[in-house]
C-alpha cells in the first residue's frame, strides 16, 4: 500500500520518526503516455497525469 510522498522520501527530508506525518496518499498518480502529442510537440518524454484514477 502506498503511504504517501513524505514517507517515501522521509530519509531526505528534515523529519524524524517523531514527526507527525499527514498524508492523503498523494504522489503516486501514474503518468499516461501521450504519443500523439509527442509527435506534434517533438518532446521525447512527456506524460499526462490522470488524477481521476
């Protein structure tokens, strides 16, 4: 189960084990490839975030 972006990067942030973390389980939205727009815009790595998932 995804615990949120703060928990994932806790080691790199100024928080300790005693720091209360509030999370809405954010930060794990998949990126959807948008190949048709890639050809049009000529960007090699672009994705669209679908927050409705």
